[in-house]
C-alpha cells in the first residue's frame, strides 16, 4: 500500500495509533494529514497534525521526548495507521509513560502478584526518570541525586549491588527483590544521565540471543 491509497476523512485526516516497539504498549492516539504521514515516512520522526493548532507537529520537538518510527502500517481498510516507535522519555504530556493510564476496567490478568513481570516496567521507570531530569521538580529524589553529579549516582549503584549480594547470600527473597529493584532503578538513572536508553541495552541483549560461546567474566586468581 502507498500513501495515495490511504483513506483520509472529510477533514483530510487519518487516525494514528502509536505503539512502543519494545514493550508493545500503546503510547498514544493522534491524527495526521497526508503531509504529516509523508514527512514521517521520509524522516522516521513521528509527525502528526494538531486539530487544535491547525498544523503539523513533530513529537518531541519541544519536550525532547522523541519517537523514532520503525514502521508505519495501515489497517485492512486503509483508514487508520499504526506507528511502531522507539520512544525517548514519556509519551504523554502529563509525564506518564503512556497516554493510556486511566483505567475504566481493571486488567484482572494482572491482579495476581508478579503477573506483569518486568515487561514495560523498566521503560516506564526510565521515562519517569527522564522526565524528572528534564524538569527537576522540587522535592524530587531524582533532582536531588542529579544535583550530586554522576559520581553520586554511580556510588549508589555500587551500594545497591552490595545489598543485592547480601540479600542473595542470606536467601531473603523479599529483601532480594527490594534491593534488586533499587539496583535497577539506579542503573536506569545512570543510563538516563549518560543518554543511553533501555532500547540500546535491549539491542545488545538481542544480538546475543541464541549465541553460544560468549565469553563470560574473567576468572579470579
């Protein structure tokens, strides 16, 4: 299918659903005109049409929370589009990871403890950290830690790693989960400070999937 085959509405617009390519989460829904879609295809920068401002807008042009478009797919009728993107920071103007965060019906499959796992959680935490670093709100732990410089963040990683080791050595499952969460949080913090995204880490891990003979840590002694 090409651009000319898409079915725009009477106002020359087509709805666009935007999905995080890493987590599968739906991030937002917006509209695009033909020119916005064309720009998206040419630049891989998610471009939409604002009905309130009556003009195009590039996601992240102001906030820095950009969307790199990996694919654009039309539905079976050609009257709506799916953008699969690499999201930088939160997608929602409220600072939330996704615009869809006000449930009307709870997902009962996630009611059981541990059902959700880490799928999407790390990206949401990273998005929150990035938003806090961008705005540095008063009384924010992220803002306070950031003020101490990168060395302070790295020191926290070392401290939390030690706590993880101790909890694992003691076989304390609850404590281990807590300390591992702290370690992951501060690792994400360091990534955000340096400008590395969870997607960058995921690509390294994906490249290693299914491989054998990978060199592990050097033996001590």
